[in-house]
């Protein structure tokens, strides 16, 4: 199974729960600040998303959407 995610960078509050939850290591810490003063997470092409949706389930701010291919 493969998938991809979309992160709403303005909703992210930099808690990093999704990084902990992702079994693939696909989500990494971000460096750029959003309008709220947080640094939203982003994804890395070095590790693939499998579409498991654990990140979206864990996110308290509903900032992640998961799509399966
Ligand atoms: S859907 Fe699963 S594999 Fe993909 S980024 Fe989220 S936790 Fe990681
Ligand atoms: S769990 Fe949600 S709010 Fe927390 S870092 Fe990940 S995307 Fe941002």
C-alpha cells in the first residue's frame, strides 16, 4: 500500500506527535514558521508513506489529510 499526505501548515502546532506516530519516518520537523509562529512539519522523499493514517489519527489539530494510491 502506498499513499501520500497533505499537511495544513497553518493548523500545525509543532507538537511532533505525527513524527512519533509515523512508522515509516516519512514526516520530519520543519524549519519555516507559519503565521501562528509555529514551524509545521513536512515530509521527506527519502522515506515513503504507506497510507496507514496513523499520523492523521494522532494529530490533535486535524492538520493532516491522508490519501491512498
Ligand atoms: S499515513 Fe502513515 S506512513 Fe504516511 S505519513 Fe502518515 S503515519 Fe506515516
Ligand atoms: S501532530 Fe499535527 S499539529 Fe502536531 S506536529 Fe504533526 S501535523 Fe503538526
